[in-house]
C-alpha cells in the first residue's frame, strides 16, 4: 500500500484543495465529452475551438499517483533542469518543483522547472499557487504558446513532463529532445487511452535517430516512460 507523499504543510493543503477543485469539475467534463461523442464531433487529433474554449478554465490535473511517480523519478535522477509542457493551475508543477527543491536541498546548487501555459487565467492561478506553496524560486513559468516558449529551454534537461493537449505533444518533445541528457526521462500522459491521437508522437519517439527508448506503464490511461539512450 502506498503512503501518500508529503511535500510540506502548505503544499499538501494546497494540493488537497486543487485536487478537490479538479474532482468538482469531472461531472461537467464527463457530460461534455458524452455530448460531443453523441454528436460524433469529438476529435482528439485536432482539439477544435469549442473544446479549447470548454477546457479553458478546467484544471485537467495530472492524477495524484502519476504526479507522485514523477516526483520519485525526479528524485532518482537528481533532476535539476525539468521542462513541463502544460501547466494549467500548476498541480503537476508543484510536485516537480518540490523534487527540485529536495534535490537542491540534499546536494546544494541550483535547479529549475521551466513550465509553460497559454491560457492567461490559468497562468495567473498557477502563479498564485506557486507563491502559496513557497516554490516560486524553483519555477520559471513561461506564458504563451509552447511552440515559442519552449524554443530554448537551456540544458542539459534531466526530466520532461508532457501533459498537454495531444496535438501539441510531439511539437513539445521535438523542441526539447536535443537538450535531453543521456538517461533523461520523458513522461507523457494517457498514451494508451489516446493512442491514435499520439501517432505522430510515437513516430518521433520510435525514430532511431532520436535515441529514445519507450514503454507504456500501466497507470490508468497509460503513462509513457521514455528514456534518452545515448
Ligand atoms: C492537461 S493540462 C495540464 C495539467 C497540468 N500538468 C496539471 O497537472 O495541473 C494541459 C494544459 O496545456 C495547456 N496548453 C494547451 N496547448 C498549449 C500550447 N500550445 N501552449 C501552451 N499551453 C498549452 C492547456 O491550456 C492546459 O492547461
């Protein structure tokens, strides 16, 4: 039985609140997806304007067990430079920044999570959450479209989280791949559930030129665990 990860009182209280907010939105989301599915108008390959509008105020946070797993991997890698594609209200970012805080606390030096989000209201909420958590110094939140904001993330990158609308997963990884150090890990969410929408992502990951090796871990929806080899 897993014991829930404790990241410190202000962060744990904040996460409980954010996950409660996330849960309170799930009924509306289910009903929206059901309606769109009945209309046969749901396409995860393109994510139309209507869908983007509906999701513009939703947390769509990474599941807690997956976020805790990311924390563990970042501790194991002693990650100092982390990139996150898809920040929303900053739930997953809090786990990643706490890992950087703890890695730096254990061995000294500096570390950063380069995060990005293009919805202004989510950026505002995320910044407030980072301040409340006391993790501001470990996060550089870049506001805007990741195709611009992740053009230069510095390096070497130890860990990347791809938790973004599916059409943006490959562009995000493509921008960061050349910065991944050997042994770096890239996690991507729901790769089993939305396998068809990730076709182009898998084409990139499985291209030998990119020196990546991948497996889908059996978390709900599938969690892609990709390692830079060489
Ligand atoms: C699944 S949510 C991220 C959830 C977050 N990782 C968490 O655990 O709370 C994906 C986010 O990516 C953002 N997004 C989608 N397309 C984007 C783009 N082109 N550039 C930047 N952010 C984008 C969405 O606004 C949304 O908030």
